[in-house]
C-alpha cells in the first residue's frame, strides 16, 4: 500500500513540476461564483435543489488548475436533508482555441449534512440511510469554459457518491487576477 501511495505522489509531483514553467500570463489566481442544480438520490427517492457557491483557484499553466470551493447544496425536503460543503480538485484542461476549453476535474468533497429525523429515508431494515455530520467522498466532473479577457464562463456536470448520490450541474463565472 505504501508503494502505491509513494508511486502516486511521485507521479503527481513529476507532472506538477513539468507543468510549472508556464508563461507568466497563464499563471495566477482566480475567483468566482457558481449556481448549481443538486440532484440527490437515496433509496429510490430523488430531490432537486439549487445552491450557490464560491470558488477560488490557481492556474499553473494552460493545462492544469488547482481549485477549491465552498457551496450550499440546498434543502432537500424529500430526503429530510440539508447540505453545505467544501471541495478541492485538480482540473485538467484542453484548449480548443484561445477562447474555448474542455476540462475534467477530480477531487474530494466534504459535506456537512443536517438531517430531519422525522422525514429522512430508511432502508429495508428500518435503519436511517442518512445521518447527521460530515460525509466525505471523491468526485469527478467535466465541462466547457469560454474565456472573455480576464473573465471565464463555464458549465460543468459533476458526480459525487456521499450518503446521498449527487449529480450536480453548475454554471459559473470566474475572474483571473
């Protein structure tokens, strides 16, 4: 297990080192706002809510970003759940031209779940399937970004498998400093 971890860390560090000699104009911090549609599903019950978020990141070069976000996933009454969270991800980008980019991201998400005990879902044995507290998972997503000067507009779809399964569609705008 330790060898797999060291191998992953070495590979990631090497890729990061080769990405660092980017032009100064491509490197830097960015921040922005998002609006997302969170579709949650647990035990065959679905709920869809809108949430807002704040993102911040660092662009290493035209191919790699590191991004963090804080968000509200909404109040999912059908599931008896309210969620807020944070995420950290690596974003790989493929520039189509100077204005358009395709991207994929992979990272971790941590949700703070508040459960309404009177309406939460239960499994076939009568046990609650959602519980109060912190729930963490990996997530992945893909999307498209359009650059307008220092501004970028993007749309993406992400998947996270926490206590409830989330499918998240996000629209956002960022400003590069």
